[in-house]
């Protein structure tokens, strides 16, 4: 029905990129925000609804298949017959930085749980909905974006866990782009290379102004990617502040 | 003066990407179009001026320093005191595909002339103007974009000349991004991976619709890159049709 | 004691690369062969011992920390006071190729279990021994080699599980090379790109002779890597038959 | 004739890598050393001949087609009916490091002249001889190795000229590997990442011993590459001291 908004789903919503992406996509779509802790999505859900948009939050642990399944059952009820236009996987997870020989198995696995297994469960849940969307003559190609990092390109010392996870995420994103791109789904691996400008990093000082990435600018980039027509897909993008060394 | 439009310059203007980029940037800026043959820029210059925009064409061979120097002397006169907001290097050059042992030196060098030497002369001409632009409190970061190709990432058999040129172009783009990015200039290497949908390729048939890249969509991507704030620069982007193998 | 041979350990020993690597390193070292099924290492253990070398086999599941721990306790007893000169992680694991939406969690995880978690446990077990080796004034730098694949570089359609695992393995190898290289340990990620010439592939026909990789040649390459002095470490190597497309 | 030695040719012979490669290959082959200045090859030619090997030097500027043509006419006379087993392109050329806007065209072009044009002329001269070698049932696959650098992988600030040249060299090496590999020629791009330990660098101090690459070790690696059978070609190799950051 024309009166029903399509939806976007954002997994991993805290005070930074996730919230800004939710706000940006909420200008056009109803948005579902997934995070483990309701405290992470509640303020932004309220803000969007208060501003006349439509948002819901669902407590979800993407690294657990059952939790993701439950979340999408709930989401589908909320959606009614509406379609899913975009899905952003932005779950941050732990960042463990320590000497390799001091890593516990649990610490090492944490990079995979978020960036590998979590990306798997989320992708398996959203791709059937994005494929359905193709039948609805969408304005923009259904879109799946993964928030990644420089660690997807380079395995630095002391970062084996995080790098293994982000490398794996890039592999999954490439594999999905090659399988689902020809069907019309736009899959992008977004390499965010720099410090995000949020409350937690406000005391991190740099010699230059604008040294941190504004999450609003990331959200704009994600929206732009979503609007690219299928004759012109970008499957990998890097985003960094002008002063970042790379 | 506020009443004076800033300029964009596009080198390499034929019926495809260059013309669309010129049209897109002409919505905001006066545009200067460089090509060796006036026949290549005249129709689009007329079209833009007829539509109420401002465009000029200058016959230029970017692989020759003297020709580039003359072109920019002429351009600066046209610009008066106005500033340069964006520069796009889109010169296509020859594409030589033949067994390596049959290549003449001239054929082998052709990839370099366009993608290496030409990129050098163009960059040396525009970067001082883009740096000046920083003093004018620009709405968007001054931008330099290089149109590249998959051949910048992979040296295929029979393509040594073109690949050598595009690899070199990528090196130049990276080096400039790292030198001029911290000053506030946005430099991007754009990997165009697919057949462009233009008159010359209209009989190239594919099994799927939308199998060729719409040059308008490339132009939109270039414009989007130009609008990214300096907290969020993209230094490399790939653009391909959804059905492209990669 | 000079009379005691140093050891090499090879995890993942079947009829192909693992067996050949074991034979090659057994020319200089005592070798410990790890595989889940004793049937996989028994023939080569017997062969090496019969030929005057020294080999033992230990049933090990590298994806389980406890199994690896038990294996290395047993190995250290066998080694007595001898040192570990080289460690090769060659565990193949499952190769799942199917549409992404048909993958079970277990199937998706299988790539990680072998190439991520298994590489982690093996590395944590061997690195302390390789570091000890540095005190023994070794003839060659202590060496850790990971057998990887083209899937570490490119995530192909239908191969999300395997690619995620191999990308992760590359991340781990890079991170270890950057942490332990400066201490004197030689870590290499070896990209094996082609079909291995073993019993299982003998009916795979190609238009050219020598179209499959001889595992003996891989073993020679690994031995060569081991002999590189610390002024000249190779941290990534690709190995493919001359006719392989890449 | 069995009594006639096969040849190897090394372009770019100074006191470092080139001399060591010449010495190493002279253990098996007669060697021809190319350099612009005879003073660069004379000592090593004398040394090899005095030690019972066979060496000649030919003054050659590889960036000029005519010079390369003359050199190989002379070389073929010297070779008589003997064959060419290996060719190493090791020409260093200038390394210009300066702000991009201060580069002259001549300075910018210097990276290309050595690494692009020079590699082209050398390759066109040696490949027909290496193809001939295939008919002589060679012990090792005929081999063409390019000495490259980290600048082939990353365009650093202030290094546009050198990076453009080395990127182009990598493109040429890949293109040749893909065209001539399937014919049986082994082509390798060797990324030398670090300071070479020669007279000129003897006062460059590092905190660690063995911080510079021993050129003898590079030569050993090149020899190893030459001995790889065609079932097991390495087309790209990185070589760096254990303490190098990468």
C-alpha cells in the first residue's frame, strides 16, 4: 500500500554512527533499531518518533541466531505488509588490543562473534526481505551496508582478534555482493578509518580541527550509497578525516 | 565577489562521462571543458550555455606541459578573480590491447602519456588554484577526482600499456591525497569497472538490462564526493553495474 | 645438546601438502604430525621413521583449545629438552560452497573453526616454543607458516564461509608477523592458488601438463622460506601453476 | 651444445643487489651485466671472470630502445648459440622525493623512464630469448624478475614520481606473468621493502642488528624463484628485514 512506509533496519545503535544512520534513514523510512541493551536504542527511538518519524527498538544479540530470529519475527509483525529497503550492520563489538600470547580464546573469538557470526545472522535475516523488496519496484536498489574499519585491510600487531573479525566481515561482504549484486541488491563494505566524533572521544585531542569523523557524514555517505542506481554500485568505500594517515 | 560563480574544470570531455560530469557540476559552477578536439567539447559547451549555465571549452593536450600551461592561462583570464572548486581528470586516451611483443614503444607509452604524464600536468595546474580556494571559505572542500579503471588494480594479459598507465594514475592519486588531503583538498581515485552506456557502445548487448554504467550516475557520484566534508573524505571508490563480474 | 635434533611440527597432515612438508622438514628435523584422524598421519610417520628420520603423530583437533593443549604437552615430553625450529599450520577443514541463504550456522562457522580458531590455538602453542628457540642460536630463524588460499584475497559468490575463514587467517598471520617478526620469528602467509596434485584430484583433467601444483614443490618453498635469514623475510608468498588464471 | 653455458642477464648492476644477483647466477650461468656506466659493472665482471666464471658487461641505457637493441645484438654475438635462462631487471634509477608542486616534468618522468619504459625495452629484448629457451628443455623455467619496492603498493606523499614508476612496473610484471606464464615463463614482481646493506648506507644506524637487507639474501631469493618448477610459480614476493614496519 502506498500509504505504508518501507523500512530500514540498523543493527548496532549507540551514540555514534548507528544513531546518525537511523536518523538519516528515518527521513524516508520507518526504522528498526537493534542493540543488545535497550538503553542504547531508546533515546534515538524516542527522538525519531517525537520528530514525526517512525522508529522501534528491538533488543537483539546478533551473534546469536535465536536472538536474531526472534528480533525479525517481531519486526515482521511491526512491518505488516511493508517492505525492507535497507539494512545496515553497524555492530561494534569489543576491541581487544593486547599481546597475542595473552589473549584468551574468548577474547580472540570476540572479533569473530561480532564481525563474522553476527554479520552472518543479520545477513541471513535481511537478505530474503531485501530480495522481496525487488518485487515492489523500489525507488532505490535494496541495500546492505557493513560498517568496517582499516583493520579489514591490515592485520596490525596486537590486534589479531579485531583484524580477524574485520577481514572476515570484508570476505562476507564481497561474497554477498557477488552473489546478490546480480539479483539487484547493493552490498557495500564501508571502511571507516579514523576516530568517530562522539561523547566518548571528546577529550581525544588532535592538532587539527575536524580531525574526527562526524558520524552524520558517515550517515550521509550511507544514504548516498543507498540511492546509487544498479548501473552504478559502489561495493567498497573508504571514509577518513582529511588529516588521517593511511 | 559573491556574484561570481566559482569554477570547475573537466579534462577529457567526449560524449560520455566527461559530458555528464560537466552538466552535473554546471548546475552549481561555471565549467571549463578541456579536450584535444574542439568537436568534443563544443556541443556540451553550447548545451550548458543555452540552458543558462556558464561553460567554456579550451583545446588542450594534457600530455603536453606547454598545452596545459596555455590552457590554464586562458582559463584564469576567463575566471577573473573567481575560484576553482573542483577539477576532474577524465582523459581517456588510447586503449591498446595486443600481444606484448608486438607493442611499439609509442603504443606502450600511450598509457603513460594519458594517465601518468597528463595527470601530472593537469594536477600541477589545478592544485595551486584548489589551494587558493581554501582561503575563500568554500562550501565544499576543493576536489580533485581521477577517472580510473579496473586496470588500475590488475595487470591483465595483453594490456600492459593501459594497466601501466592506470596503475601509475592510482599512485599519483594516492600520493596527492596524502600530501594535499591534510591541507584540505579532497583527492579521489575512482575505479570505473564496466562498459559506459554511450552511443559508441549501444550495440554491445548483454543478457541483463542496465548492464552498462550510466554516465549520469558516475557524474552524480563525483558530485557526491565533492560534497563530502573534510571529516569524511573518500579517497578511493569503485563503481560498477550490478551484473559486472569482479 | 648438539646430539638432539630440533623439531618441526606440522598440523594438518593428509596425503598432499602436509605429508610433503613433513617429509621435507624431516630431512633436518624431527617432526611431529598433528591430524584429527591417526589414519591421516600414520603412513607418513611410519615412512619417515623407516627412512631413518624421526617422526611422531598426535591426534589433535586444532579447533579445540583443550585438544591442542594436550597435544603439545605430549609433544614437549617427546621433545625432551630439544627445541622447535618450525611450525606449519596446514589444516584444510571443510570447504562449503553453496548459496548463502542455504548455509547453516554450523556450515558457516566451519571456515572460521579451521582457519581462525584453529590458527589461534596452534599459534598460541607454538610461538612460546619458537621464541625459546631464539635463545638456542638457531641456524635458521624460527618459522611459522600458514597454508592459505586465493580465498584469502577475494570473497567469491557462494564461498562466504571459506573466504571468511581464509581472510581471518591472513589477518592473524599479518598480526603475528608484525608482533613476532621484530623478535626474530619468521611468519608467512602462503597463498596456494590452484589444484593440488594428489590421489583425490588425479581424475581432474586439464588441457595442459603440470596444471596441478605438486605438493613437493610447495614443501620446497616452505623449506626455502624457513632458510631465509632475518634480514630477508618473506611475509606473503603466492604459489600457483603456470597455467592458473589469476 | 652441452659444453656451452646458458646465460643470465642482469640489468642494473651497482654495488648492491645487482652485483650479488650476478655473482649468484654466475655460479651456474654465464652472466651479462648491463649498466649505463662501465664503472658500475667492471669490478664485478672482473671478479666473476677471475673466480673462474664467465661474465661480460655492456654499457646500456634501458630507457632508450636503441641502446637496449644494441646491447642485445652484442650479447647475442657473445652468446653464440647458447640460450638465455634468466633475466633480472634491477635498474634503480633516480629517487625523487619532493613536494609535488616543485617537481619538474623531467623529475616526474624519471620514475617512469626507469620502471616503466626501461622495463618495457628490457622485457621486449629478453622475452623472445626466454621463449627460445623453452625449446632447449631447460632445467629450470626461464625466468624474468623485476626488482621493485614498497612504493609499488602505496603512493606516499612527496613520492609521486617513484610510486608512479613502481606501480607501473608492477602492472607490467602482472601483465607479462599472465601472458607468458601459460607459455612456461616464470615472471615475478619482487617487493624489496627496506634499506639495502651496502657501502652507501653503512652509516645509516638502526637500533637493531641486521636491520638492513643483505643483498646476498635477495640474490638467494631470486635464485630460489628461478628454480621453482612450473607447477609452482611465485608471481609476487615481498622481502623485508625482520624489524621493518609494514
